[in-house]
C-alpha cells in the first residue's frame, strides 16, 4: 500500500513572553496508508492541532519532513491543495441558509460544478434535510455539513480535527458509518480525537501522540491491545 501521508521528525516550538517556550512537536512521525480511516489520538495539548495545521501550511515547522500523496509539503501544497479536504476549525455556517444554499455558495466560490453539491449531500446523508435551515440542525448534522463542505472538491485525503467532539453515541455511530462510506469510496481520512472510545469505534488504524512524539501506531485493535497490556502508557481522558 502506498502512503497518502508521511511525516518524519516534525518539530515545532512556540515561544511567547506570556507562556514561555513550549515544544509542541518534538520529532513527530506519522504514516497513513491509502483507504484507511486513521485516528490521530492524544490528550489535550499533545500536538494534534499543531500537526494538522502544519500539514496544511498554516503553521511553519522548525524542522522535519512532510509529504501528501508523495509530494513534499509545504512546497507542493498548491499542487495537492485540490486533493486535500480539511476542517481544522469549527466551521461557522449562516444559520438562516439551508444546507444546499450553503454548499452552493461554497461550490461557486471554489469553482466546483453545481452537480457536486447534490452528490456530497447524498454522501453525508443530508439529502432529505438539504432544504431546511442550518439553525434547525443537530450538532451531528452540522458536523456532516462541515464534512460535506470539505468533500466538494472530491479530495483524496480528508483531514478532520476532532469531528466527533460533542456528539452523543448516536452521532458517533453516524460519523462511523459516514467515515466507512468515504473509505469505501476510495478516500483516506485522518481524524483527530482525545477520546479512545471514539477512535476505537470509528477508525481502522491509529497513531498515538503524547507530548509531541509518536508513542504507538498500527491497526486500532493491535495498538489498543498493547495499550491495555501496559506496553503503551497514556494519559487519555
Ligand atoms: P487540543 O486537543 O487541546 O487542541 P492538541 O493535541 O491539538 O490539543 P496543540 O493545540 O497542538 O495540541 O498544542 C500543543 C502544545 O502547544 C500545547 O502545550 C499548547 O499549549 C501549545 N500551543 C498551541 N498553540 C500555541 C500558540 N499559538 N502559542 C503558544 N503555545 C501554543
């Protein structure tokens, strides 16, 4: 299998007068194979958001190497940008717009053909509610709309920062079904979480980060078995 995402020795230190020096990433490694729903698991403050934002060129790293679809990041980001869909901040939608209006607007701004809007609404399971206003949506439906917006360009890699945050068990099961559908459609998904149970339910494989370093990686069942036998020690809420 080919790697869709590769990170080696990634380093990032934040320096501020108020908060002092923080080594957010201290030589972090990660590898994600095609077609996986890959969990990026670690406690709050372990470096997940910094990693994802660095991958997308939003933060400049201090060192290390990253590649998406075999192309070096950030140099090749403009070329691979259309093949990467990402949600790294909670998207704000106009509450009085319907889901269809929201996606139509994003499609026209992003030069995406209109027929793609119907396709992504179907993919995320919002077709029947597409003409209702976003303000009537549950959190889970808003998350699915966010995923729909990231899917407009039909990306090969989808990067989601804490997409299951705040969802109830029903919402998490829906998220699992959606991620499985996306993987079946040939997409690779990387999703971050600080909740072990979420990753266990939703993902095929996992990388665990703690204090800016990889502490384990592999198929979810294998890694979590090591974890419960004490090989991998974690502090996860
Ligand atoms: P969370 O789940 O809480 O978002 P995370 O795993 O995504 O956590 P990061 O947000 O990447 O972790 O933070 C990693 C470390 O870097 C933390 O110690 C955090 O306090 C610090 N940090 C993050 N952003 C900044 C910043 N802009 N300035 C200074 N320190 C920062």
